[in-house]
């Protein structure tokens, strides 16, 4: 079990470290410009009404993260859902995703979108198990991804 709280500016280095670990396991260049938002969470997520959560163990070590980026017309995007590789498959990603979905409902969001790399099979399973419908492949910033969407009740 992890404790989930809102992002703090003090978390930035820890989040970047987890990002580098996760993305290197996916065989992606970790410093790609596509990931600049992790270093600008207040501007990218919080200031427009979105959310960014971190999950910590009982020692206060950050093991998981995820963001809700508000779009237009009642839509939002789940982004940067990451779990430290040594702690995956323990339900931490599910806990963050559930909290982000609850926040989206609270904000009146009715439509969630997200994408994941083609080779991130664990993420694909998580999204399918949570009712996200695969909408096909795409290329975003040079990455081969699968697009997903979910209509919230």
C-alpha cells in the first residue's frame, strides 16, 4: 500500500529519477523533449485545474506518480503514470489511476484519453482492465503508441 498525495516542488528530482528508470526500461531516449512536462508540473497540470499525484511508501520514498491534464470540452488526459520498476505489479499504478479518475469525475470531466508505448504491456493491461478502449496506433513525437479513451459515468 502507498500513501498518495499531491505533487510538491520538492518531488521533482524523485519524479525525474522514476521517469528515467521507467522509460529506459521501455528502450526510449529518456531525455527526449516529449517529457519536458515532468519538470514543469505546476504549469502543465496544476495551474489549469488538473492534478498530479505521487505515491509514497511508509518511509516517504516516492514510488509512483501520475497526472491529469485538463483539455477542452470536458476532456482530460492521464499522463506520466509511472511506477518505479522495482515496485511494479503491486497495484500502485491502479491506486494512482483510480485517484486520478475520481478527481476527473469531481471536476466534471466526462472523457479521458491517454496513450502508452507499444511495448508497455503492463500499462496496456492496466488500461484495458479499467475500461479504456483502445483507439488504435499512432505516432506522437516519433514514438509508436497506442491511444486509449474512456467515457466516465
